[in-house]
């Protein structure tokens, strides 16, 4: 059975494990998944620069990452964060576009969570780890709206999210690429 662990709890249990080590490991895992997508001929929306070790380090340091474990091995992870009107990654022009987008999909721009960088190692995909991880996050984020973006080419992931009750809002083009938007009133 899978176990979900807060990344910082894992570090406390293993004092020799550093945030930097974990960030490097997650970056390596994600790069392996990008290669797996390529082998499966699934178009990969991620480039060589995203996500990267710095982003994973930030997720860990800001305590916004959960890890899926199986028999003491890390098999996947997800990052989540509460968003409001102050999205530091948006410049003024894109900030206005994003506010318009949130209004279109009926999301309060002051109060929603976004899921990011969900990954499950290839050998554990299709075995329930992703579902278990998402259900754990949903339980953690009760009474909120969850929004996230998914590659339109990752058909297994799209099916999983729909099977878990996420509403597929369709394809949207953002300044950083084309994605399917999912939403769930939790």
C-alpha cells in the first residue's frame, strides 16, 4: 500500500537527507519521466528548463510538497499552493489575462489551490499511486477549489483526473503553453 508523507517530515526522519539532495532527486525523477513520455510518443509540454532543481527546492522549502512512498521508496510527488491575486510569476499583462481566465472558469482569484508537478515513476504508473496521492491532497484541501493544468497529450493522466471527478474545462493557451484545465470544487 502507498503512504503519503510530507516532504519535511521525511527530512526529519532522515537527518542525512537534505532539501538540496531531495530537490536534485526529484529533478532527476522528472527528467526520467520526460524521457519515458518521449519513448511512449506522448508529446511532452515540459522543456529542458522546467521543472528544475531550483523549483523543486522552492516547493520543499515552502512546505508545499507531498511524497508518495511504497516500501520506503519514493515513487512520486505533487506540489500544491494556495493562490490569490498576487501571483509572482505573472507580469502585469499576463496577470490581467489570468484574472480574466479565472473569471471564465468561475474561480475566486483570492481563494483557490493549484496543483503542480504531479509525477509518478513509470514503474508505478497505473497502479493507483497517482490516485492515492490526489485523494490525499483533496482531503487536505477540503472546502476549496482546486485548479490545475495538464498536457493535452497525456491521455492516461487526463482519464485519471476525469475518473476522479475533476471537471475538464477544455484546452486553453497560456503564455507558457497549451494545457487542458481541470477544476474541482472540493
